[in-house]
């Protein structure tokens, strides 16, 4: 069980806070963890705690950015961060480069978000972006596979647990 989390968490305390229920944690929108000039620092800090779950899964998130300013839901209007500019792929590329650079490598990469057109967070082809983000995602997957192919993703105890869940 993977927790989609929107707050800071710490590997020392999270198992107790969440009663050891979750195997792993990931930040749904790491672009909200700090301002653009702080991103690398806050992403590194978040990744340093990414193995806080019961299975110590290291999970990193990539997202292209978003713009939900056109949505009129009153609960969204209170949000401080309604726009993270995609910058023609630069925001997504920064996150991809970060994900490829982390050491140790992640067990899992979350793409947030795949199909939320209403928030403009989608990576699939669209009129405005054509196939740019899907192409970048494909290249990222190929590069990640080549880069991370040498590490076994789980130890034998974790593999046994995963097989028993099927």
C-alpha cells in the first residue's frame, strides 16, 4: 500500500504516525514543497525520507506542472499554488533529471498526473502540447531502465510479500 501524501514526513516517525500501514510514501505534488529556486534542495530532502514505509520503498514523483486557475471551485480558490508553469517542458525535464540523479535509485517513479486535463497536469497528447510530454515520459522510461537495470529492486523478503499480495 502506497500513501499519496501532501505533507512533509520523516522516516524516523512516519511508521508510528501511520501505524506501519503503508509500504511506501510519495509526494503527490513535490513542486509545492518550495519555490522554484528551492526545488532541488527540497526534492533531495523529501527523497531522503522516501523510504519511510514498512517496505522501505524509495519513491520519487515527476510532474509537468499545472494550471487550475480556471477552475472555480471555492476550495481551490484558497490554494496558494494554482499555477506551476510547464515552461515548454523545462519543469518536467527538471523533475526527470532529478529522478535519474537520485542515489540510491528509486524503486518506483510516480507520474503525477497522467490524465487530469481539467487541472492541466496531463502528460498524454493534447492540442496545446501535442505529444511532447508523452515523448519525454517514454525517453525517461528508456533512460531509467538502462540506468537502473543493475540494481535488484527488492530484497527476497519484500518479493515474497509482494507475491503473497497477488
